[in-house]
C-alpha cells in the first residue's frame, strides 16, 4: 500500500491520492510562451492572454445575463459559470479518451493558457487522451474547462466539480506528457482504448441504480447481489475500506496498478470473482471517476468477456445524481481531502443509516491495527517516514503507537510528530530539515 500511495504533500485538503510531487520543469513553456526573443512569440503570448481574460469575463458576466457558457454543451455536473461564486474553491475532474496526435504541442498550449491562473493539480496528456484533476478558485477552474472545450476533441467531456472548502487540494500544478494516463503494470499504450467497442458500455447513474436494486437479494452477507451479474470494484483496496456499493467485492490488491481480475493464475483463483465464470455473465464495473474502468474493461474484453458495463462518470457522478442509494460509507478521493461523505455531492439527499454486515475478513471501517470500528472514515499515513503506510486507525491506536502503524515503526529513526485531526503530513523534506536543525542546535 505504501508503494501505491507516496508520501503526501503539505496541503491535505482535497480529494486525490498520490500527493507526493516532484519538481516541475516547463522547458516547452519557457521557450515557446515566456520567451521574448522574437516579436512573433510575444504577440502570440499577448493574444493568448487576451483570450483567457475574455473567458474570465464571460464566466463572470454570464451570471448577470442569466446565461451559462457551459449551457451550450452542458454536462451532467451542471458545470460552472452560473452556479459557483468566483471566490469559491473547487476541485475539477475530467478525462477524455481520444486520439491526440499533437500531444506534446497540446501540453505546451495548456501550460500557456494556465500561466497566471491559480490552478494546481495533475493534468496528463498523451496520444490516447487527457486526464485532469485540479483545484482552484471557481473563476479560474471554470475558465480552463471552457477553454479546453473549444477544441472539438474535448467538446463533450463530462466535467465533475466538487467543493474544496479549505482552498487548494493539490500542492502544485503538474501538467505534462505522460505515457500512461493511469498507472497499470505493463502500461496502457498497447490497449485499444480509442475503440469504443472494446470498452465497457457506460450506464447512466439512474440505470446503474435500477440494476443494483433489481439484483438485490435478502442475503446480503454473501456479498453477492445476484447470479445475473458480478459487481466489480475496480479501485484500490483501501478505497473500498471507507466506502463501496452494496454487494461489491473488495479488490484483491491494495493498488489498481496490480489489478488482476480475470487474469488470475490457478493458485489465486479463489480471490478472483471472474475466475471460472461464463464469459457471457454481465459484469458491472465502477471506480471513482470512470477512467480506470474504461482502461481495465479493454483488458477484460481481450480476455473474452462479452457483457461489460461501467458506471458513467464513476461514483462521484452517481452520488451527485442519485445520492447514496446502494452506497455505503464515504468516497475516497485522490487529493488532500481524502474522504468525502455523499452529502458533498448531493446535500439534499436523505441518508438512511446502513448496518453493514461485518465478518472477520471485512475491513470496511475497521482499524488496521486493532480491528475495532473507526469513528472517522478517513485514512492517515504512518508517522515513520520510511514506511508511510496509508491506513485506517482508531484514536486509541494513534495515541498508543504515536501515529505509527506498528510497534516496529515507533523505533524508526525518522519519525514525524503525531498528527491530530483531519490534516495531512507535509512532504518528507520538511521533517528532514527539522531533524537536521535539531541536531545542529543539540
């Protein structure tokens, strides 16, 4: 688990998992946008700035006119201009699997547009599409979405917006060309992601809810809704531990990178719900935003599975439209917020208390150390810098082990102070520098 979730960044307030960021260099940006060596590049830069300011002004004035820019190509998330105040902070997620022959050029253009905007997050581009998760004030966040939609390749992207009450959910902007839009062993460049027939059929949230409700059985302890389909959680195991759909099997791995549903070797088939099943069986797949399902469904299609269905827009899109129906717990997000209750997406939804069946092997809402029920569905990292395990923990164990995941880690040479409350640890060099200073003054 520690290998999948690197050391978190200093700002723990938004919903994205991998928050250990390296230094960012923008060679293309510095040469093609910032350079004043030629008048032509300077004019191009000024024109780009004017276009961006025009978008910002439209975003502001559209409310006064009663017209939303996004209404021209409206997405299900009720994107942007008319429903957010300019001083509100938001997290924006979108992706698009589409051929981008000029991927490196696109990176430079996006960097140019974002210069001067207060946006932080991860935005990856390659020949198979774009995958973006970022935070910022609503005005800037929306301006970028609308600019992206000017390109017909991204005109119909499904944009999802959620609040970021404490400000930025990411430590910095990381916008670059990346060979894999999602991390998977062996990479994904060889997969037929651009062929819609090779991906799972997307089900809108309302249809997804009907399928789950129709397949619900009285015996929920089997964690199987019906022989009519298999409900597959295509996420990390630790995501399932704080929230999942009723009847979904916990992933057999802690990191999506190593997912092996439908690919298991004979000795591990017992942990694979797709082992030895009829290839005509309906398989319903879901993840946080949809992209992991789109990627993994192509692998299952190549393995001969015929009836693949995915939740359009992922769990976040479902909670916004249907509320917590058939959902248990919170939604893990890959930014500093880490854990979001369903009310974040649909405040008016009535959440009925759910009694989850608990067994010895059920890790849902359980302390990693003692196995007791936790009060807060939110992960923390081990205080040992060299462990950094991401885990659920009750407050008694936090105090007894000084923020560590085990007694062995309490004697480690590089320990961070016990972290209380919903905050995240800062990056490792902060504590390294503190340790160095303390040794000098000792």
